């Protein structure tokens, strides 16, 4: 019984081996390879790897590894359809010009693009954006401020210049800047012409009365004699340029802490757009402004005046009218 079972098992194994052999033979692929050196090799494909292909020839012998580089282009293209050989033969296949063009051809695909805004004029573009409106307001305010500074520089009315600049931006300030500085001349008071004096004869009685008056007046105190003051120096804008060099050269005595005897009683009146200041000393002067030491309510303090605001500088005796 046991021998019968073992016999059946061996028979089954033999049949299975024959079936596998027959199946492998049926699935074997016969290839005829044309080599680059002119030889031809035919047989069933046994194995394919990176070293090449191995064939079993008709006489039962196995060929050596036939390198892929030795195969003709036709064989390489035929083997390209074999999934096992495709990865090995592809590097050795020579591409035609058309195949190279197809591989290197760049496919341009449409991409989404933003729509361009509608074309507008410069003025329309400024007033339709927040940044444009902000820049316009900034430039307009700078135009008004420039007009104010030009009015001070040219001794014009700030209201007039700023008003013209508001109506004619940029052009208005340029017009007033091109005009000469307006110099204000002091008006002299009109005095009636002196009447011609004609001496008339004095009666004797009048002469005696006059002599008596003179004698009585000799005992009274003498009338004070009017004091003469040095003439005032006036420096007006337009005739002089007010800067650091002006104060250093025209009024150098006002820089000293202890002034000389000749300049001790002299004061300097500075008339500016802020008002008129009476200074006893110049405490400091820079490239753009001057610091004056003035007295107010019995105490001295410094006042800073920019050069551009100064309209007139007058140097005179402190008691002079």
C-alpha cells in the first residue's frame, strides 16, 4: 500500500516536470539576431540582462552573452517591444531626426493671465487710485507752503501769494519768485515851509520890558540842551542779503559779551514777519538763523529768527527816537 502511494507521488512529480519543460519550450521566443559585424545568430531566448542576451541554438548549445551594442538597429527596435528587453536596448537605439524633434519638442500650454486694466488718461489715473489722490494732496499742500515762503522772501502779502498759488498751483509761486523783492520805503512827514522872518523895529518901551525879562530869566535854571545822537544805520531786504556773513561784517560789535564804549548804548532793531525785536546782543548765529538777546519785563531771553523772515535791520542809539 505504501509502495503504491510513493509510486503515484513520483509519477506526479515526473508529469509536473515534463509539463513545466513543455510549457517553457512553448513560451521560448525564437530570435534571429543580425550582428553589426555581419554574423547572424538564431535561437531561443534564454535570458536577457544588462550584459546582453543569451540564446539556445538549434544544436542545443548556449551562446555567450551577446552585447546589446553588437545588435543591429532593426533587432534593437524589435526587442524594444519586449518589456524585459526594453530597458536594456533603449540606450542603444539611434533616433532619427524626426524622433529627436518629437522628444525635444516643447509643448506650450496656455496659462491663465490677468486682464489688463482699462487704459485711462494720466489725470483720470491719478484721481481713481488712493495713492494718486494722496500724492496730489501732498503736492498741493507743498505748493501752498512754498507760496508762503516766497511771500516772506519777496516781502509780498502772504494772503495774496497763497491765494494765487491755490488758483494757479506751481505757476503762481514761480511768478512771484521771479518778481523783485518789494522794498518798503519809510514815509517822510510833511512839514510846512518855514515862513520868512522879517525883523520889525521894537519900540523903546518894549525893549525895556524885554531887558527886564532877560534879567529875571538869568536867575532861573537854564533849559537843557538837546543831545545829538549818531545817525541810525538801516539795512533793508533787497539792498542787503541777510545771512551769517552780514551780521559778522555789518554789526560785529553786538557779538561781544562786554561791548566797547562806542557801541555800549547802541541797540539793534530787527523787523521780521513775526514782529519787531530790540536786541542788545547777538548770542549765536548759524547758516540759517540768528539768535538775539532781548529784554522783556526786566529779564533777558533769546529769540531765534530765520534769515528768510527778516525784512529790515536798524542800528541806532537806545535813546534816539
